[in-house]
C-alpha cells in the first residue's frame, strides 16, 4: 500500500484529494498535504507505545483524518481496525478486545462515551479527532499526538520511508469485522497484497477517469466504501465527504460530483420521490412523464445498455424526453453525475433502467469483506440489470454442485482472525473461497445472485424458495421499507413487514377520512394501513409462483434497527434474531 500511495502521489502531488465541509465552507487537502501529515501521525502513535503489527481502531464518521490514519497504519506496519460509527457499546467492546487494539482513533465525545461504557482489556489510549481536551491521561487530542510525533521524529533513527520499506505484500493490512447476521462478528484479515490487488482489479474492470469528483457517504468502515476510497485515490480523484446521509441531497447539488458508490435504497427513495411528485401534478404532466418513460425504455434496451447514443426516430424522441423530463432527474445529482456503483443489496431492473434513461449509469456489483471486497461488476458497454456482472481480472468463479458461488484470486482474504476452524471452512484445500451465496453464471458470463445458502426455505411440500427474491418483490412497493419472509418446513409463506413510515403517513393524510399518525407504533396498529399493505403485497407478487407468494403477514410493532439488535452495523437484517423475537406472532399466522 505505501507503493500504491507513492504511485498516486507521483502523478500530481498538488492535486486536491480530500474535501470536507467546516462552518458551511468546503475545505481540502492535496495529495502532498496528506502525505506530509502521515509521519507526525505515525511517530505520534509510536510515542504511545504502538509497535509494528499492533492494532489501531478507527471509530469515526467519514472525514479526511479517517483516511489519513488508515494510510499511516499502512506506512508504519500497524494494523487498522475500522469500527462502524453506528455500533453500540457492546459491539465496540467485542471488536476492541478481540483485535487487542492498543489505541482507538475516535471522532467525538458521542463515540468516546461508547468506549467508556465498554470493558476494554488492551486499550491504552484514545486519540480524539475533535481536539476536545479531557483530564483523563489516556485520552489525548489529535494536536497532542502530532506534537508528540514531531518530537519523536527528531530523535528517531528511522524515517517513515524506512518503516514503509519493511512492509511485505503478505503482511496484515487490516482486520475488518463482518457485521454478522448471527453470533459474534468475524475478523477478516486482509493483507497489503489483497487490498492493493483489488484496487487495481476494480479500476481495470470499471475504468473510471481521473481528475473527477466523487461523493463519499457510505461508511468508510465498510469494505465497499473503503476500497472505493482507495481505488479512486489511486486513479487520481477528488473525494468529497458528505456531511451526513441526511445531507446527501444538498451535498450532491453543491459538489456536483461525477461518480459515487451507493446502495439501492438511496436510488429507490429518489425514484419514489420523483413518482410521488409526478402523481401529485396535473394530468398533462403525468402524460408527458409516461410518454418519456415509454420512449426511455426503448432507448435503454436498444442503445443505452450498450453505451450507445440513440439514433433515428428513437433518438429524436429520446432527446425531447431528456429535455422535458430526464434532465430534471440529472439535476437532483448536481447536473454532472454520470455513473455510480451499486452494491450491498440487489438493484431492481426498474430502478436501473429509470436512471439510465436520465443519463446515469448504475453499475451493479458484488463482493464480500472476505474478497477485499469487489469481485464482479456490470460493464458499461453491456449492462445486464438483475445480475452483478462479470468477474474482475484475475478472479475465477465456480458454481458448486449445490449452487454455491466459489471464488479464487489475489483478493481473497488471509483468513479469519483467531479462527482457524472457520477459516478452513471458508477456504478449502484448493484455495476456493466459499461465499455462502447461491447463484449462477449466465451465457454471457454474468453472475446472478439468488440468495444466501443458509436462507433457502424448503417448504413442507418440498419446494425450494429463495426468500431474498420474494422479499425483493415485496419491498419494490414504495410503502414497504423492510420485510422478512418465513416458511421453512411450513405449508406456506408468511412475512413480517415494516412499512415506510414517511410515505405511508403522507398516503394516510389523503384518505377519506384523513388519518394522521404521530409515531410508527400508532401507524403499525392501523387497520387501514394493514388493508393497504395487503393490497400492495398482492400487487407486487403477481410475477411469483403460487408457492412463493405470501399468504399471511403482520406489521412489526417497531422498525428493525441496529439498536434493537435486528440489523447489523451495515444495515443487514438479522433474520434469525427477528424470527426468534416474533415467534409467537409467527405461530399465530400458521394457526389460520
């Protein structure tokens, strides 16, 4: 990784790199300024007793210092351990203890309080990025760390370059804890070679241009955004850190980025907002929108999925549709936006096609923390919505007899930290990594994921059902935020549904008589909402086989959240946790 940094630096040290907003003003660091900051940080950590191969946790929102400490660890041979800023104290305690972290880099007092509530065994110091002074000697400010670093540099016989030169390709670069949908998280060990290989694999496959603006809003503690920040760094991008997830719409308009990584949920929300706005408008406006979509679908399927400009009558109509409708969609993203990579969850064909009409290419991809993470992505000259695309260079894909996806390549992890048995279970003797996902490779070499292997439902009638596909259909309704499908060894399927509170509330106010809900809990008890959700389920299950359709459901009394233990830190549903929590309600559905 130090060599990768050096390569990027050599291609323009004065270029802007990290941008952040402070006091309503965007400020920035150049490549050279970031590089110049690393020695003080590294020697500062050395002054706290951190040695090569020691673990340094990073518990912070996205900001330049997050990346700076990450790069510092790379150059000095420390091992970085990212921690989600949404983690609760119990989760933080487990990671800090399991990884034996000596120092934690923490953004603010809110995050510090989580550590203070934890029983940490190995932690010696906390470095506060907000520079807030505390009386406790084990809490030091970023300014103090840098000052200590400068002092040690003057007396040290080693330079940062000396430490960096000692780093070997197989050395441990980072331990990333998977959020784990059951049990404790596992520490994924990635080497310098794993991550630097994946940075180059990703760029070779996606071919992003240099000197472009990226907006970063997904957490850097997640391998997807972290690797994105690294390959865009290497390509020569300007990375703007969004103020928060809530501020993303505003930041898009301010920054006017060209690219970003995203999750389908953000795109779905933008799509739903556009549709709501159209439906609230006059009939003439709706007719124009419907005509534009009709033209757009033709342009998408004949030209745009192949990265070709529509020509002939379709081209003329599409140009008018863009002027009347689709350019307004582009304006939501700032006007310069052209492409994003979507991952973390399946992207619906409808959403992918809609944004492509607006001139925004959504490349759906696939990967796991254990694979650094990127393994597959759609190609811009042949998009196949509903698939995760082709494999990146130097990666082999194999489908096992039971349908499990197996992978082999330079980006496959070293193993799970302190878990040799689980490592042996995940990586077989022939070096194939067992993903736990079920899928197939189509005639064009594109991979399609159908579900998690452990989630497959076998009904009492012997039918095999992938619940993810059913849940995807259910959640394609704008009124449904989350859903969990149940039915293993049962006669039929049932579901636990979480309605989208904001959207349902707006809908309820327009009913006769109008209804207003002061809380989610109040909405969840509404018979009117229950009836509407039933209608939505029926409408969105028409394409499913009869045995795949939901027969009964109930509305969860509260949304699934990280705090209640029903979501992982990366917002994945803990299926078993939810099923166990609502076992009585589920059994009631099967008494019908």
